[in-house]
């Protein structure tokens, strides 16, 4: 067990399951970021959130005993602890950047004031653990080299509960069914996941290949579904299947011929790894973190955030002979083997230990 005392600060309802495993691997003691004035899962004003950050920073339990505060995503409360001297200069605050936040800053998706606050917080962390190379690149674009904190890069892995099941699954390489896995449920998540873009691309691809179908796994609000299908004719609507959440992912993977995941700034995208481990070729956007994995199979799998070019990638794949699809499918499986839960956790602890040495706080 790591001897450094680590406080792990996360949002509600909880951190990503793999992020939790990373935190446990370095001995993190779990704390909600809004443990005094709860706002993370409630509709509260920016003023309320800022007041909560000050109150939680002031009253954080046993804050003097920790060497590192590891924070899941970019939060203001630890920055306030540092700026107002609630913790010493020897104590370090580190953000694990594994969400859409960096891309939203980059594309000015937040309000001007919220964007400014995020940038001020970003530059005041002692280090950033970037989930994938894309996140690291975004930090370097947002902050110049003189203002960004120390940067460390990790990768994600397929959770053990998903990985073994994929070994016995073979995709339907002769079929025409496209698969996407991702939860909403709201419009904001729809934009971030790029589901509107994928449906628009599917509509264009369907014109050229009448046999195509599109299955969407995950919880999505009816209002979002109606908006997504508003410009689709009956033929397109009948070819799109919202399957909801499922405990039988293997069934849908066996029926899938291609995996589509064209997100707008998703830090990683574990479902891409799950698909690849099952032998399903993915087509993903250039602003999806797991592109660094897909590129190891072929750079042709990466598309810009453009519905026409995504549609062209879809048609390109389905026009390949089965022999080439099989080669790509096998390569997907081989590449995905490196991205296991164990390898990801080992990599995280190695990176974290190096960070401790750089901070000169190893005990």
C-alpha cells in the first residue's frame, strides 16, 4: 500500500468505476467534493456552488494529514484550500482529467464566466493526470507551457467484469448493423456523445446502403429521441433501434458489424475498448480520447466531426471484402489486449509514484 496519505475528492453520485479503482490503488480516502453544501446532483446556482466550495475547503476533515489531494475532474474547492492557505505549500492538489471538461473549455461550450473560472482553477493545480494523449494536448492548447501544471498521462482499461466475456464473442462481419453504446439521458449528454452527429451520418450512409441498421444502447429521454429522429423519414426511423440499458451486452455485440463512437471531447470511451476486444471495428471521432487505441489498428478509423465524412467512413468499411474485415477484426482484438483493468491500474500507480518522486514527498 502506498505510504503517502491521499485524499480522493469526487463528485456525485460517484466517480467513474475505473477512476475509483485508480484511487484505491494509491490508498485514496474517499470524500464528496460538496460534503457540506450539496449541489453536484441538484439544480443550484453558480453562487451557491462557489459558497459551497469555500465552506467545504474551510471545513475539510483532517486536511492537514494528507500529502496529496487527488481530485476527480476539475473542481474549485481544492484550489480554494491552496489559495487561502487552508493547506500548506508542501501538500499538493492533483486533478485527474477524465471528462469532457477540457474540450468544453477549448470549444467555449461553457459561459464566459464559467470558462474563466475553469481556466483559473486549471492553472493553479500542482499537477494534472491526463486521461489519454488527447487530454494532454488540450491542456497544452488551453494553457501555455509557462502556466500549465506538471502533466502526467495515463490510459484506461476494460473493467474485469466486461473483458472476459468478450473473448468468446464474434461479431457479425457479414451483417450491416452499426452499434453505439452510451448513456444520456439528456440533451447535453447527447451533444457531448455526438449522437446527433452519428444519426445524421447514418442517414447519409443509409441512402447509399439500404440494408444498414443502427442500434443504440443506453438510457435516453424520450424528448431527446424525438429530437434526434425529427428529420428522419419512416425508413430511417425504422432502421434505428433505441434498445435502452441492457444486462446482456453480448447479444448486441454478436449482432454488430461496426461500432460507431463520434463524441465531442470524450476523454476516453471504454466502450470502444469493449467493442475492439470483441473484434468489432470502431469508427470514432478525432475528438474521442480512445482514438490513440483505434489508430494502432488503422488511421482510417478516425473521422473529423463532420457527418458527411463519417458517412463516407461507414460506407468504406461496409464495402471492404470479408477477408479484410477479418484482418481488421483480429487486429482490434490484439490491440485491445493491452488495455486491461490490471494494466491500466498498474500504469496509473507507476505514474502516480513518479509524480510523488517529482514532488519529493515519497516517504
